[in-house]
């Protein structure tokens, strides 16, 4: 528990050094091209007028981000300066999302690993997972939260919500019990489905593949010759109606998402599929963190296989690893249908495969958790030693690596703007200031000037140029 607390404090310290990205102000203020999605939450204009605009199925991502950045920095200014409040708000959200995913995923690992013997077993699951979360180190390859805070709102946070949504289904499946929720939980679950369905494509893609896997499981179950009356218990009760509602919402979200103006590109599907192998190769060769984690999973799987075949939970862990492999394969093969961006030219990147990364964390976690509870003697001692060294590699990589980007220059530029008496301010061109590029024309900074005034960094809107 102490190690986890220290790790989260270190994560906050890393996050508070990060600069603010170029999509933050256009999304929060918002820019004109993002205004329509805020006035059309459920994409009726797409359905009735075949309208095309930015973020057609991302209303809640835009709304939540706008609400957070318009309120939290101003609240933090009771305790710190306006400039510091921006970076504190960014670090708090990034660290909070990481903590939420870590603690929820640990609950999945504890239940999926088959042993809930004591409250301390939960902290064992947390200890197996927290070193894998990278803010520095292997971040570009397997980061769960993003150094650009906008992407945490659009990728990491929705995935955290999806883990919360799926938890009742996961409990029912692991315990093979029908799902029956009280009315208040049922209403909350359905509201969460709506929130996730209109929060961007990453969760919808994960849900689509999960539903395909559940369909494959159903077919496999039927091909074994079992009657429908003897179908798995967890598919009874409220499960199928709720999954049906989630399917309808997801299909509708995918449909209106086709008219997202940000999806436009000139590549054919054939060309995109030709890019996919290169993307997988580049992702694996970027650092050795992800290959090392894959190797650990393969070793764990082999060790679990060598345990006695009648050991309780052994087959369930092996089946979970196989289902993860199927999920990862299908998810990556479907990336050409929506994963291309000019800044993501080979489709595969940490943000686009975020569900696969969390699935990998889970598969490694349940196999390691199971082995720690079922190995004995010198085999357990050797495994604990190897596992500790493995985790220390990730801890060292994350903590010892100097942050590639920091916000010293950006803070300095904001201080210049804050103290300048000029109506149009010249800012040093050493770094970007709330944009992706150096801005040489002050007419390009109207949004930034208004946003900085709203945050109280300037007393009136001050356009600037570099």
C-alpha cells in the first residue's frame, strides 16, 4: 500500500511537469468547429440531415472536458497561482484516471485469478499491476494515460468508465450466476451505457469486439451439443437485455461516427491494411517494455499449463488468456475501420490499442496472481524472485527516465503574458503555447487569449505571437 501511494505521488510529480497540448483550448472554449457536437449530443443532425461535423459521437468527451477545465483550475486558484493551477488540474486528472484504472483492474485480476481469500489479496493484485503504468519510461509504447491531457479525456477516462460498466457482467461470468441488479444500479448502468456510447470510438470498438467474443462463446457452447436450457448461468437474468441495449447504442454511435469530419483521409481499406503490419512491428520495436511483458505472459501461461490439470481455476485462467488473444487479434484487425489519423500514420499506437494493452495487463495479472497462490516450495521462491525483478525493471524505467517534455518554457511564456501591459504580446518562440505549432500571427491566438483571460492568467484577452 505504501509503494502504491509513493508511485501515485511520483506519477503526479511527473504529470505536473507536462506541458498543455494544442487541442486543449479548441476543445474547451470551444472552437467553432467543435461547437455543433455540444448542441447535438446524440447526432440527430447526422440521422436527419446527413450532417458532417467534428466529433459526431463524442458529446460527453467534449462536455466533460469542457466542464472540468472551466471549473477545476479556477477552484485550484484558491490554493495556488493561476499558471500553476493549469498544470495542477492536468496532473490531478491524469493521476486520478490512472489510479481509477489501476484499482478497478486489480479487482478484475483478483476475481479472475480465482482467489479472494483475504482483503490483502486485493493489494497483491494492485502490486502486480502498478509498475506497468508508465508516465515516463515505456510511455510511448504502453502508456495508459497520455502526456497530452486531451487524449486522457478522450481515451483513458472512457476506458476507465467502461471497466466500471463491465464489472457486474464480469462478476456474473466469473461466478457463473445470473445477473440481477437492484433498480437503482440498473438505472445507473443504463445511464453509464449512454455516457460511454457517446464518448468516442475507443470504447465502442472495445464493446464491439467483446460482443463478438461473447457471440463466439455462445456458438462454441452450442456446438458442444448443450441445449439452450443449459446455457451458462451468467447469460441469464438481466445480462442479455442489457447487452442488447449496449449493442443498440454502440451500433447507433458507430453509424453517426461515420460522419465525423476528423475521420477524413484518402486511403483505401486495402492501403490501410497494408500499413497495419508495419504499425504492429514499429509498436513492438519502439522499446523493449511491451515485448518483455508479452514474454512474461507466455512464461506464465506455460507455468500454469504445467500445474496439475485438476487444479481448481487452472483451466479458467488458460481460457481467459486464449480469449484475450482472440480479442487482441480481432481488435487490431479492425483498426483500419477507424484508427487512421495523420499523426498515427500506421494505425497502431498506444492510444489506439488501449483496450488491448489493458487486456494484456489483465492476462498477465491473473496468471501471475494464480501462480503466486498455487506454486509451492523452491518453485514459488524462484518465481517470486523473477517476478520481483521483472516488476523492478518497469519501476526503474518509469522513475529513472527523465521526462522527454516539460513545461518550464511554457510556464515562462504564460508568465510573460500575465505580466505584459501590451495589448498584443510578443512571446519567445522557444516552445509552443497552447497550440501544436509556433504561432507567428497574433490573429491565430484569439481562442487562446480568451481562454487565458477566463482562467485569470490575464486581466483581458491578449493576443500574442511568437
